[in-house]
């Protein structure tokens, strides 16, 4: 039964963080399409800003590899519960931070498309929502180290 709980946690973790990145990249992609109509020369800038919300999925992938050694028949209830909790935490924080980061990036993409020089400022501001996805990965690393 414990192994099932652990696998549910891994499923939530990976699905949530992958969905988070897909949502974020889509929000940015929509802004790129609109900005390309006004300023097609900015494609490189648009792509750089659009890629930022994809990191949450990478954090989920890293967390999967950290927790994978515990996916055995000998996993304890405490370990399985921790994996489930880490999955929920990373999924929720990943989705929220990715969507919020994408909103910042989409605004930057729109502004760059309108001719404003805000690329660097947008990159800096986009780091702030991502910080919380990074912190959730760090918590997962710390918890995995105690299991």
C-alpha cells in the first residue's frame, strides 16, 4: 500500500510541474504571436522570455530522480507520505509560479513588441516568481536527504 502512495506522489509531482510549464509557455507563446505582428525582428527576445516558465517542469524532473530510489516495495509509510507531500507541494508551487512568471514574461514580450526596451527588466522581474519553484525543489532535496 505504501508503494502506491509513493507512486501517487510522484505522479502528482511530475504531472503538476509538467502542466505548469506547459501553461506558462503557452501564455508566453500567445504573447509572442501578437508581438510578431508588430515587431517580427524581436523573435530571439520573445523566445528567450517564453522559455523561462519551462523551468518548473525541469525542477519536477530533478525531483523525480531524487525520489526515485524510494520507489521500492520496502518504502515505509513515512517515506511514502513525504513523497506524496513533496509531490503536492511542488505541483501547486510549480503551477502557481509558472503561471505568474509567464504573466510577467508575456507583459515583457508585449512591451518589447511595442518597441520598448524592457527585456533586461523583464528577465529580472521574471526571476521572482520562479524563486518559489526553486525553493520547493530545495525543500524536496532536503526532505529526500532525511528519508
